[in-house]
C-alpha cells in the first residue's frame, strides 16, 4: 500500500545547519513561542487566573490573524527557504515573530496595569495625594520582582525569535519586521479587550452569585474552576505568601 507524504507541523518544525553552534541556539530560540503557550497553560492550571485564559484566547486569535495575513498578502518565503525545505507556505508575516511580539507587548501592558494599581495604592497612602519620583520607586517596590524581570525577558525572547527566523532562512527581514509590528499592534488591541472583559466580570468572580441556583451555566463553570482575577494586585504572590504563612501559624 502506498504511503502518503507526511507534512511537518510548522510551529515546531525547525532545521538548522549541522555543526553550527549559533544555528543550534537559533533553532532553540525559534521554538520559544511554543514555550510561551506551554507556560501560559501551566500558569492557568496552577493559578486559575482569568488573565491567563484571556491570554490563551489572544494567542489563538493572534495565530488566526497571522494565517489570514499570509493568505491575503501571499508573499513567498525567501530563496533561503530551500535549504530548510520549507518553501510551500507563505512567509508574510512571520507568525513566530508575531506571536513573540504579541506576548511581549501583552506582558508589558499587563505590568503597566499592575504598576498603575500600585501607584493608586501609594497615592491613597500619600497625604499630598500626588505621585512623585519617590512614589514611583515605592510602587516599583510593591511589584513582584520576578515578574518585572520576566517582562524584560519577553522582549529579549521576541528579538531572539526574529533573528532566528532570518538566520535559519525561514523568513526575510521584512517578513519578520511585519510579523513583529502586527504582534505589537494586536497586543495593544487585545490588552484593551482584556481590560474591558475583566472589568465586566470581575464582580462575578469575586461575588457569591456564581454559586447560587440563579447563576448561569458559565458562572457556575467559572466557580467550579475556582477562577479569579488578581490582575490589579501589584504582587499577588507576596499576598498569598503572607496569607499561607499566617494560616500555617494559626493552625
């Protein structure tokens, strides 16, 4: 019986030059978008955050947007794609670069939102009612230091992904630039949508209505998952640490 030709899964299919250390590193960098998806999934199952669900939905929509743009523009990949045997699909824009830029933009805007919440707390505690350089530093100290560091790492990852796609021959520089620009723009749009969604349903996540008989099926499902929204908490991990420690002492 004749066997059909197998098609590689493009998101995880990477070829790189043999005996090339830089090429090996670029191949690993090219897979960073997959790690973003896996880490977001892991974060949701560990913490049941509404923001993680919205991020996953945004990742899916971002990929749909990238594929639509590819089929609208219909620009082929550069001639270097022959070396990696990956010339059968369109190359404009780079979906890998778009996803990495989208994730970095969303993480940055989410951090800015948390920082704004921290600044509001600082203003309430300030007798003058005004922010200052001292107030900004105080707000930064309220933030999760690891989260602050990770925001910077997302941009380094976005740059590494873009460079890897050009280095390995999958995309041209222009295709990577277009993908990054599309990812940044969609990141702004989706962050605004996430903020609107969070403001609408936050009271349902925090209230008792989702556990009553009059609640909708979606509200009961959300309650069953124990979902929550701490997107306006400057450092939810520190709060949970103190709560857990105090509970352990009281036990």
